[in-house]
């Protein structure tokens, strides 16, 4: 009876030590979190790049959202972790200063295995996903061109 209790106690101790080792290594070395990137260009219907368009990313690691603005070539890039999908809001905040008041756009971006650009190394390095989303903004009364590929 005493030997049985000692064997059970030994197994419980070994189990607890094993879990504590795993938890300690995760705490000390961390676990890799997949990395995501969305890049693109914001243009008007004539494919002219639009400067200073605000793009808000909602979802991902920070649910509150991240905001950035397009550069003079209409380009933008978001880098973030821990999400296979986000929601983008694209809006003109300059009005006439950048060529006209453009209507806002909103859409969801989902990542799939086809967007994997760099495979991680198990528990050492994270996977890297990348997607290019080009956005066409229209002025009120304009008609957008027929979308193809990754244009939104």
C-alpha cells in the first residue's frame, strides 16, 4: 500500500516538473507568433496615386486599430502579428487638397496558406504571410472600373 502511494506521488511530481519546465521555457524564450504584412497602393479611377489617404486597420493583435497614411506614391504597408484577418477602412481626410473628395471604402482582408511567403522553423521562427491590396477610390458620381485580381 505504501509503495503504491509513493509511485502515484512520484508520477504526480514528475508530471508537475514536466509542466513547469514547459511553462518556464515558453516564458523565457517565448512562442513564435505568425507575422503578417499588407501592402498596396491607393489610386483614383485613372490609376493616379493618391497622397495622404488614411487607412485604419482593425483586428489583429491590437483590436483598437492602427492608422497610417499613404505616401506621395499612394503606397502603404501594415506589419502586424497574430491574426489571419483584419478589417481595413480607407478614407480621404484632405478633401480637395489631394484632387477631390473621395468616397470611403471598407473591406475585410483574410490570409490563407497561399499568402505564406516564408515558412518558420517550428518553435524557433514564425511563419510570414504577405498580401498586396491595391485600392481604387472614386469621387462621388464617378463609377469604379471593373475590379480584377486583388484590387478593391
